[in-house]
């Protein structure tokens, strides 16, 4: 049995985009993170120590997204999944969706990349 914990719409600012001009300023990204974890023990004991720390996951997402500069949201999604799996031993798999309003596509509301990584 695998349960899901979701963090929806974690807002980050990142220097990201293929053209250098797009990376010249920080852009708003929204990150959704789905964490596959068995929550039975935490729920049965109402014990935070047996649960995933959502606040730590949110901080990790923001820190990774706001550090450095990258061309692809694909790269960011992969790095976020790897970082979450390293930092949160209870998480068996992570689904990451990175969304942004593309500066170079004015008639497109947003683009998104979604990946799933397992241990």
C-alpha cells in the first residue's frame, strides 16, 4: 500500500530558460510534489516523527529551485526529485511537476514538465 502526500503550488523564483535573456531575471515557477510514502505508522500513532516533514520538503524545493541557473525545467524537476529522495528516507517515490509561464511563448499560459522517480 502506498499513500500520497502532495504539496501543490510551491512558489519559487528561478533563473531558468533556454535563451540567456530569459535567464537574466528570476521567473516565477510553481512546483507540485507528490510523495509516495506509507503513512500508516504516523497516522496510527499521530506521531510527527514517523511522518514526512512537509516544511522541510518545501524548504528543499525552494532552495534547489532558487540556487544557480539552468536552461531546462526538466533539469530542475530531476534535481528536485533526487534531492527529496536523498533527504526524506520515508519517501519511496517522488512525482515532481514544474510549471512556468514561458517568456518566449506569449500566447501560451504555461508549460509544465512532470517526472516520477523512485528509490
